């Protein structure tokens, strides 16, 4: 019985894996370092080209974004209208006549302006007139010539 089992094992044949695995007699590829470097550089060249293209696109987008920011800044800059310039001169004269300081509410009432118009006027004159809270009543504002 032992002989039958041994014979059947020996006659089972080579497994498919035995054919796939390289034997010691098969040759191995031998490459010089320059040949290996050439193969690698050919393989990665398309990736390097793609990276370079993406970097150029990023630079162009950054330039475009900077240009867009400049355009937006120009649009946001509000130039005073002729009527505002006249009112600005009147407001400066009014504050100067009161010693360089005046309550914002008093100035608005004397100029006969509604609150939104007066706020627009103050916003257009932020380089010339400083708005500070009144030290006795923090909810009131004082206009001071710069």
C-alpha cells in the first residue's frame, strides 16, 4: 500500500506553479546603471511634462487672480461725487468753526442730511475726518479734523 501511495504521488505531475517559477538555469537580465537610468527617465518623462504644465497653469491662475483683485479694488474705491465734495467742504468748515471737534448728530442736523447720506459722506471723507466715540456718551460720535 505504501508503494501505491508513493507511486501516485510521484505520478501526480508537475504543478502549474513549477513551470512559472524561474529555475536557476534561466538567464537574468543584466543592465548597466546608464541603461537603467535611461529606462527610468523614459518612463517618468511624461509625468515630468505633466507636472511642468500644471505648474505653468498655476502661475497663470495666480497672475489672473492678482489682476482680478486689482480690478475689484478699483471698483470698490468710491470717488466722491461733486455734490459730496461740496458737502465735504461744508462739513470741514463746520467742524473747523467748532474748534476742530463736533458731535456727528449736530453736524448732520445742521447740514439737513438724513442718516444714510451723512454716513456716506463720512465714509468718503475717512482720510480727512476721524470719527471717535464721545467720551461722556459712548453711543454718540465725535467728528475730529485730521
